[in-house]
C-alpha cells in the first residue's frame, strides 16, 4: 500500500464519483488517496480495520476462508464500491478478505473521522444505506450462484468477472492454470472437475489454454455460458 500525496488525483476522483456531495468540507481535509498493487491485501478476515475505503479505480476480489483453509469467492468489485462499511456500522472485525486483482486506487477515511464528522450528515448516511443494500444483494446472488448453478456456469462467470474489455485478448494473470486449485476452491468444485470443464470449453473454442495461461477466445459465447451471472 502506498499513500499518494498528489491532491489533484484525489480531487479528480471526488469529482468523478460526485463524492464532494456526500462529504463535508471538514471531512475532506482528513481523507487520503492510496494505491494497492495487484495481489496486495487491503484487509484480511478476522483482523481489526480502522479505515473505510472507497474503491475509485481497479478491481478487487472479495473472498472468505473456511477453518480447513479453503477459499470461497464472495464477489468482485469495481468502482464505486465501499470496503469496511459493514465493519464500520457493526463495530466488528473484517468479515471477508479483500485482495487487489489489478492496480487499485482507494480513498481512505479513518472510522474516527467518520463518526465525528458524518454521523448526522444525511447525504453520507443515505449513500451508505444504498451501498450496504446493494452489497447484501450481490452477496446473496453470489451465494446462489455457487449453490445452484453447474460448474461450467460458475467458471464462465468467474472468467468474466476477472476480465475487462479492451483491445486484444481477454486475459487476466489470475487465469494462469497454476492457480486452478485456488480457482476450484473459490467457485466451489474440485480440481479434477474444473480441469474437465476447462478442457470442454477449450474444445468448443470458447477459451484457450496456452503455456499455462487461459485466454478468452469467444467473449459472446462465454457470456452465454454464464447465463447472465457474474461474481460482481
């Protein structure tokens, strides 16, 4: 994590996401912009957290870990998203681990400053209510996806969640096949079954496995296999 001192970058994100409208002028003096690199952990399950993070650029993966050490994906998040909001409201330890899956920028605000300056501010409380409501909806959807849909749908949804549309191949470094055991855990299946599904999708020309990396070859057909689902 790196704290950025460039105020112009912070102001750009405040304007882009209209956060100027929900923060008091007093609070704006207390906020900072932070950078996380791909693979960095923003917060870990069970630890104390003292900041609320507003995700303003990049993508994060949110997952939980069982006592046996297995991971289960909860969702992916892109801007604008909050991290630490439930913990702030409930005064609890971190519920899920949050990891950057790209270069990530967040606006960080200490809980003490929020409680002191924003507790009775309607604009902030209304914004927080909307965000928390949407979060519980997406968590419920992800849980249903893992329980009710076949592995092929879950894998397609996972790959779409990792991808971003741009020029060239649809690719993300987490698609490296060396991570298949982790991916299998995250989408709730076995390594062997996941391998079979990957082989099937490769045979159909939807994805390609090359030098230990998965590439998306046919985005539209992958979306069809996801049946409108995505881990976001």
